[in-house]
C-alpha cells in the first residue's frame, strides 16, 4: 500500500495529491444532485406519511385518533435514515465509474485521465468501469455514511442551528455540516477501506466484501480498518462544511426550505 511519501516521491511531487481532481469534480455533480434531490423528495413525503401511520397522526379504522406506535421524533429519525439510504442508493450507480477512474489516477497507474479512460476501455470495455463487486461495495460504504451524516446534520440543525438567535448564520451551517461529515466519515472508514481495496484489486478479492474484510483483518487486525481515516477526515470535514453552506444558501434562495420548516 502506498504512503504519502511514496505519492510525493513520484514525478510531479505535490501535484500528485491532486490526481483525479477533475474526475472527482465531474462525477460529483450528477451524483450529489441525485443524492440530495432524491433525499429531499423522500424526506418531504415520508415524514408526514409515517407520522400518520406510526406517530401522532395515527387513527383507528373509525377515523378516531389512537395511540401512536412511535414518538414523532423516532418517526422523523427513521424517515431521515430511510430517505438517506434511498438517495445514496440511486447516486451510487453514477458514482462508481468516476471512483474507479479517480483511484487509478491516484495510485499512479495512468499518467492522465484520457490515458486511464483509453486504457481501461480498451482492456475491459464498459465492465472495466464497473468492477466485480464495485457497485455493491460502493453502497456498503455510501449508504451507512449517508445515514450517519444526515442524521447528525438534521439533529444539529433541529437542536442547535434553528434554535439559535440567528439560524441563518452561514458559520452554523458550516459547523453542523463539518461535524456531521466527520462523524459519518469516521464511523464508515472500515467500509471505505474495503471499498478501495475491492475497486483497485478486485481480482485478488474476487469482488467479495466478506473475503476482502477477512483478508484485511488477517493482514493488520482491527487497526487495518482505520487506515486512511486521518486524511479522509481532513478531506470530509472541510468539504462537508463548505458543501452545507452552499446547500442551505441555495435552499433559502430557491425557497426550498419553506416546506421543511412547515413540516418540522
């Protein structure tokens, strides 16, 4: 496995730390759009629907109010988790090809994006961009990450941001997003380790999540699943902080937050 020293020692020096940046940006646009579009759509419908089915809006066959099965807080939490899972399931299909190419560039297998695309397409056609187990392992990492991150973010907004004297302050959105992203990243780092190994060396692990996890554990024990957690946090914490500032800004500008406020 390559270390930071190995990466910096390659021709190009510090610029190698930005390998795959263009592919990552290009891939982020459709995947993030799908992710948050589907998430917002599902949340706006599941929260009121599940509140009626399981929460305070529950009624009996005669239409009279009856005892809720769950508190409204628990219903909202379940709806957010389900919406995050659905949103990231859809987004994962578009994310895999870009992730595979980005990782090929980051490990130095190819000198440029065009060289990577040409070589991979020539060697394996379309299947080269969807390695065995690639989509499933992408979901194994991304769905828990989405659930943990969005549950933490929505909780911080409900209990800290919206109850403050100035709930529209950008720094609050940034802080909530950064903390939520860090939390989600750290908890799902083991899945990220497995995902990266399968997508960069699928033949060794035969596309099997269980086989990859077992071999990783045999190689370095439980600590092996925390490899890369520090650089991942260094990436995810500021990235989520910046993202959620923009996300909330455009929701306010477009009036997309009005429905959420009414629902909450």
